[in-house]
């Protein structure tokens, strides 16, 4: 069936779409978020460290939009702003 029936089907469809589309050039993307300090997975990271998150996430080409999500729309006490360097050819 061409319709998505389960969550697993949705994950598979999204994963396949990402695999088929790659970055045509090196890019910088941004992600802003706020989280409770007790759940901060970034607390021990320093600039230049790597962090891997297997989840699907939202990013923006516009740093201002991402900043809005981390600083202006903060629901929690820890605001995080992430810069993501994406090499050409990366699935997106």
C-alpha cells in the first residue's frame, strides 16, 4: 500500500527520503532548543566536541530562527544553540 500504516512505516519512509537527498554543497545549519538542566546531554561537551543524536531533528539555515527557539521561546532553564557543519554529499 502507498499509504503509511504504522509508525515504523513513517520512519522508514522518512529515512528513505533523507537517503535520496544529499547536500549539494558544504552548509552550516543551526538548531536552538531549551531543556531542563537535569537532562542536559551537552553539559560535558566543549566547542569542537562531537555529539551524535540518531533522532530526526529540525534545523534552520537561518541562525536567527534557531536562536528564537533556544533563547526567546525558552520553557526550561538551559538554552542551547548548536551550529552544525554539513559536508557536501551528506544525506539530508
